[in-house]
């Protein structure tokens, strides 16, 4: 089977926020779907190794912030490429904390909702949390970011433990890697040296100077 056939499925881009043991935590996911309307339930898939998975199981609640096409790449990079076990992922991201202790991202999102877990399903690699939305935004603003937009417009990559991760085949071009978020820039379109000096990483917003040529 063609290994990228499932990329034809539609996905969104979301930040799932949780109450952490020390500080609030959040991660980027692309698998949040509505299951039913009466009662209203949604499902989200989180890798077993993810700290967010651990926190949802411990506290039973989480928030979903629906990212827009204007959400900064820096925020996505901060939440998508590091672990909450290693420090405060939200230190450079705008957010607010709900009374329940879970954070809501405020980086030009479309909307948000708070969910209470009602059931879980374990797979080999991921937990599927089935939850009931219990609170949320009064309106929706902007255009929701799709996974296709993330991949093909801002050239984002899937972390290794994302449900949609596909190992990229080697290309006949030089690669430059962001030392902050590990985003790889390929020379296949525009040579890295020809990029303007004010060019920044499309994922974390780091300057061109932090990129290193892959050996």
C-alpha cells in the first residue's frame, strides 16, 4: 500500500491543555473529532509516552484550543516538539488558566472548549480519550488551521509520536536543521544561502542563524 494514502484524510490542528503536576501543560494534536451530538462527545488520540496523556488520566479533564491559520509557528513549535516533563512548555506562549487548572492557548485561536473524560480506549501506541465538552467559547473567530495547511503552507513536520507521522525518504538535496525545534529546511526549492537574512523558522520563529547544515 502507498505509505502516504492516509494523508488524504482531513485533520485539524489543536492544542490540548492539561493541569500538570507543577505547571500547566499543553501539546499539539491533529486528531480531535466529534463523535455524537446527543450526548455531545468528542475523541482525542494521545500517544502513551506523551506527558499530556499522563495528566489527562490523572486529572480527568483537558482543554482543546482550535488553532487558526494565524496561530504563530513559534507557539506550535514550542508545544509540539518538546516535552512537559522537561520544563514549562508554556513559558513563551500566551495562555490563560481555567478554574479547573487546565490552560487555554491565546495565540490567535479560533475557539476553545473544556472537556471531561467519560471513557478511554487503549490502542498499541495511543489512548483515545472520549470526553464531554462542558464549557467553551461564545463564538468562533478566524479560519481553522488544517493539517494540510500546516504541512504544505507553513511546511510543518509531524513529531515521531504523532498519529500521522510518516518517516520521510531521503531527498537529493542539502538539509539545514533548526537547533531549536528540529525543523528541516530542504534546498530542493530555494538554496538556504539565498534565503533573506530576516527569514525565520516557520515552526518556532527562530532566526536563520540558528540553523545548522545536516552532515
